[in-house]
């Protein structure tokens, strides 16, 4: 099997295992080994399949870029990665979309901070990471790696909404009415207002953005983010 073919198999397995365990297989596995056992199994499979995909990515040949990449595209990706970092850090606290093993918690009265931008800030952070890395590194192997993460994030967010409607029929539709799947759609429609960001989102996001983009130099051998111009 060729290296690109191996990456395709690894990427499909990575995405497929997440969807199967998160949705059709979850109830049966939880009944068999309990919620904690399921979380442990899910985490183990996620780590193993992601590691497999990364290894296959590193072994795959580097193709010619699919399009030209200039400073304008780099600047757009840099700004979007800052947004992704803020969404990620903001999603770590009081995120209604995160799974819980107990009774559903009450949802916020209003959407504030990253949740005013999208009700799936963590998933969109991963998706934006994928779009940005694909935009500035448009090779075949990166298309497969970043594409797998984008599909998992955005399809996963949509499936989360469907599951939450089933589990919380009296709560989740009301939260959907105050928020949006697409970033900034609820703000544009007047259902949410931009603001109310905590320092964990803003300061934490800026720190993650600076550190992660700086780390491209020692880890990948090329500068990313604002470090390209400093």
C-alpha cells in the first residue's frame, strides 16, 4: 500500500471511529462497561487513531503545492488562528456542548463570549486550524490530514446538536435559538451580542496563539503567525 493510501486509510479510521463511538455505538458500550469505561476507551482509541494518522502523514510523500501561497493568505490565516485560539480556550469553561455523564445542567440565559460567536467554539477552533493549515500548506498529504480534522469537527458539531435535542428536548432547542452553528451568525441575526469574554478566553487565547505559532520554528523548521514578519 502506498504512503498516500496509508494516510487515507488512517484518516478514514480516525474520523470513522469517532463517529461510531460517539453516536451509534455509544449507548451499547456504556451499558457494557459504564460511562467511565466508555470515556477511557474513547480516549484510547482517539489517541491511537490520531497517532496512526500523524505517523502516516509524516511518511507520506510531499507533493507540490496545489496553489500559490503569499503574504496575504498568511496574514488571513494568522488572524483566523488567533480567533481559533480564543474559541478553544473559551470553550474549556462552562461549555454546554461538552458531554456529561450525569444529569443535564441548566443552560445559560444568554450567550456570551465565545458562545455568542458559535455554540460549538471547540469544534470550530479545530476546523479553523484545519482550514488555516490547509490554506498555507496546500499539499496532498496536508489536504488529507487537515480535511479529516475539518470533517470531524464540523460534522461532529452538527451531530452533537442532534444528540442534544434528543437528550435535552426542553433545553437544547432554546439554546439553539440564542446561538448559531456558524460563527457570528447569531450576532448578525441579532440573537446574540458580541462581548462578555473572560480572561481565560482572551488572554489564554493570545498566549496559546503566540506559543503555538512560535513552536513551528523549532518543530517544523519554518516560521508561522506573526513570527514570519518579526
